[in-house]
C-alpha cells in the first residue's frame, strides 16, 4: 500500500503526463511529418549536445548494442542527418557527427516546442504565470538535489523507504 506521499507523487506524475499529452495533441500533425524514429531522434539530440562521438560512446550512452546503434546511424546517414568519419590512424575507429541538415531538424523540434510553450503561457494570467515560474524553480532545486545525490555515488532511483517508482515510470 503506497504511503500518502507516494500517492501524491504518483498523482503528480499522472497529471504531468496528461498535461504533456494534451500539449502534444495541439501540434501532432507538424511533429508527425518528420520521418525519423524516437531512437534516431535520441541519437540526433545526443550528437547535437556533445558533438562527434565514437560509435562505442554512442553505445555506452544509449545503453544498447553496437548492431542497434549501427542500424540507427545507417538510417540517419541515409537521411543525410549524420555523417560517419574514420580515424586516419585506425580505420576501425568510426566517429559519428551531426550534419547541418540534422542540426536544422533538431532546431525545428526545439522551435516547435518553444512555440507550443509560448502559446500556452500566453493563455495564462499573471498570477498563473507566476505560479508556473515558482513551480519551475521548485523543480530546478529538486534536480540540483538529484544531481548532487547522483554525483555522490548514490542511485536516486534505487528503491528506498522514501522514494517510489511505479511500473509506469
């Protein structure tokens, strides 16, 4: 039986997911016209954030096998969104980098997201907007604590007497 706090956390998660599902419905057609999969999008976001990565780094960061990453990268290369390059001293070492077309696609996703959020926030009155800002400040403090816990070598997602992860998380 979940505690009162765990029940509240589960309710917040459900409301958060429901909120983003509603927001996603507003621009679904524009989002769906992009012909890439979620794993491909993850690789693009990662390369946009980090720059070129060795294939083994992609494998480690994504937590999947080399054949899986190779297949994802193959399709992204076919779309012109990433490029492979070998290391001159060791042709077996392959690096992957995002192309200008890949950067443009990621920027398009970010612009879509920013536009959605701007439109949503524009519908709020000043009091509600201040509440959203306060909420984001609370989340940022929590993220800071989570990062400090992780950096200290603790797994913040490990089951304990004060944390709860449902099967839907």
